[in-house]
């Protein structure tokens, strides 16, 4: 048997937001070609699902890696409060220049959540629709892969 | 390596209460989960086994065999049970998703002799789950 037993806690949240995929480094025609409908000038929206996983020791007194109330309020203040019912391009400073693709959304959310003080952030997964999902595990110093 | 996942569902009741805490602390830490008469969930369990497909059968394991293990080890123990009172393996532990997943891992790991138990994921609801795996096996991915 390899390795100690690890436990992670997974939690899913929802937010609705609009975005427009448009890169200032591409011409109008290139933007149109690369992003298609997602480049339409006034943007469009999605119901996003955010799934996060955190790890840590399970406290024998509570049976918990982290208290859900603490996790929920942290995610609310760091991500949901800033993204829900917002325009990602206009309302989130990180996306003034960076294109708010769901790939970049994963990276931004990971940055915002990695300082959660009660447990270690392992993964951020964002479903843009039921058919498209993106997952980021942070930068591993060993470069290990599954 | 191929990863095979089998899903089962069971329903059970539980409550969170630590006798070492005062009633106020129990209420503050566990919230509604501390309600004295308990409450229930429909749990979904995903069990992932890693292995190489047998060259003759093309299978990592016999699914019927896995199904029987899950029936015996998990369903008969936990389905339609009160996790605090009726599951000896959870005695003395708060029956959180984390602890139940770990108990299930410990029940299944020695029994999975075809392939190797890779990950146990237990959903308490669609929005809350716990994963259990051995470090270094990529179970987190």
C-alpha cells in the first residue's frame, strides 16, 4: 500500500455572470474567427458551477477538514460576491485585460481561494455549461501529474 | 492503467454532536446538523478501482463481484440506518462526509483484491462530497 490516507472535502457553488471573449491583441476579424459567437459585442451569460476541493487533517473533535460555514463564507466573500450577477469583463479587475475564458476563470478563482486559512486548496473546477468544464490544480513544484 | 467507477446510493440518518462540547458549542459548530433527533440524506458513493484489463476478458474486474462487495460492506451496513447508532465503525466519530468516506475506504480496501482501490467519493448531497485516496496515487485528480 502506497502513501498515507488522504481526505478531501468537495463543495459546489453556483453563480451567474456575463462575459465577452475578445482579445485586444487580435484584430476584429481574428477575434471573430477565434471566438465566434462568444465575441458578440454586448456579451452573453452563463450559469456557472464552481466545484472546489480542499484537503487537510480531519479534526477528531468535529469530524471535519474545515467547517462548511467557514468555507462557504470565504468563497462567498472572495468569489461569489464578486462574480455573481456581474459582467466578468467589466466588474472583475483581473479581466479588464485578460480574456475571461473559463480557463482563466479557473486560474483567477484559484488565486482568490488559495489563501483559505483552514485547509489547503487542491482543485478548482468550473463548469461553464453542463457540457464544458475546466479544472486547475495549481502549480505543483514537482510537476507531478495524475 | 484503467480506472473503473461503480456508483451506489444509500439513505441514512445522522446528527453531529460531540459530548466533549457544551450544548452551545455543539450548536455553534454544527448548526442545524446538531438537531437532537437527527436528519437524513441520500448518499451517493462512487468507488473507483484502478487496474489493467485482463487480456482474456478485457475487464479490470468482475463488476458483479464489486457490486456484491459494495452490497455487503456498505449497503447492508449503512442503508436505511442511523449512522450514529447503528454503524459500529463510526462509533466515537462524528459521521461527517469525511469520516464516512474514510470508514468506507477502510472497509473496502482489503476486500478489493482485483485491481486496486483508487478513490472513494461520497456525496452527502449534490453540492457536498468527500474524497478518500492514498497519497501519491493521483487519487485527487
